[in-house]
């Protein structure tokens, strides 16, 4: 049975895989994300998910590598993780009171055969109007500082989200249905993985 390797340090992605009951290991890919930036969000997340999987694949045998990337998009502007509290404030002020889009790319790669499955998903997210006190109090929790778009839908940031259209797990950074389809494409049976 192939080993599953998550090429990510994201606690959310680890939590989601653990919830599915899939045994996995984590190896953080050392990819310079700025090098592969693309203004097209689909190309951006798909390319980065692929590069992250490739970076880890080189050190593995008979493993399935999962690479992921997530960005928030407002008016064709890509928002990754904020560089500091000032940028976190700016991002939240921009997103306040309107809809935006979250794109998550995912690549599953078989380390031995080099066969791969790369795709993405997109979800519409509506954030309610925020005042400065709310934004500053949220930033003080430090939650926004390592999240694309400066908020986490699965954490405290959930209090700001009015509704979504699409896959909740895409907003969390790991589109589960795409993960399942990728495993199926590579000939890996999901329910066999659960048996360990």
C-alpha cells in the first residue's frame, strides 16, 4: 500500500486528513512561492500545488504526495498570507462587506510512476461589514497572520462570514472531493487507505 505524504505545514490540512482517517506523514516542501506567482488564480494555485508535490516527490518512493495551495481573490487581486499586521488590516478592510473568491489547488503525485492529478476548486465567500474595532481585535488574536486573505473560516474568522457558495473545505485549503477524485485517478482506493 502506498504511503500518503502531505507536502504542507498547514494545521488545517493535517486536521482534515486526520479527520478522514487516512494515515499520513508530513514533509514540508521548501518551495519559493513568489517564484511561481501568476496573476491568474487558477494557474497560480495549480502551479504551486504541483511544485510543492514535486519538491517532496524527489525524496520518496512508492508514495502519494499531496501538494496544495490556496489564495483569496478580490476583483482579480490575489491575496496570499499577509506579510504583517498592516497588510492583514488592509486585506480585511478590502474584503469587508462584500463577496470574494477562494481558490484551492491540489496535486496528487505518485512518487514512483510520476503520474499526477492536478486540479483546483473555487468557492464564493461573503464577508459581512466589519468595523475597525473588530478588525483590530481579530488581528490581535494573531489568527489572520498565517492565513490567505487574513482570515480563517474554521477559526475565529468564522464570525465574519455570512454565507458561502461552494465547498467549505476549499476555503480551508484542502478540497476533499478533489482529493478523493485524485486518489481514484491514481488507482488508490480511499476506503483501503482508511484501513491503514
